[in-house]
């Protein structure tokens, strides 16, 4: 896949995630140049505003793989659970949520 095709795919996935948030009534924006410009001092892909546009956003990085390479182990560990908590020694934990859990949390925040 050429660089342009990779970029178009990434743009498409980011726009889809923004639209999913907007459909739930949560303001969300793609970052200009999708992180390539270090917009606002960060290289992230999307801003999610679950607490309103006047509050600081949750900044998100978006990754997509055709065959899920690199995601298979995470998917196996997550299974049908609501969250997967990962922690390397001497590091802050990371939380991985399936969309259904994320959407449910955002729905509660918006009430």
C-alpha cells in the first residue's frame, strides 16, 4: 500500500470515529493533519469532548490494521469483558475498552 493510500485509510477511519461520537451527541474533531503537524504540541489524531466543548478534550490516537496484526493478543485477553487493564513494571496502567463500553460511559457522562 502506498503512502497516499495509507493516509487516506487513516483519514477515513478517523472521520468514522468522529462521526460515531457525533452520532452519540459527543463533540469530537479530527486533529488538523492527523497528528503530523504536532498540533497543539501533540501528535494525536482526534479530540473527544465528553464534558463539553469548554472543557479539555480527551486526546486520542487511532490505529487500524487490515488483519488486526498486533491486536490479536489484546482481543484474546479482552474477550467479552468490559475492560482490559495493562501495566508494564514501573509504568502507568493502560485501559483498553471495547466500543460498547466506551459508548456506555459516554452516555452516562452526557446525562
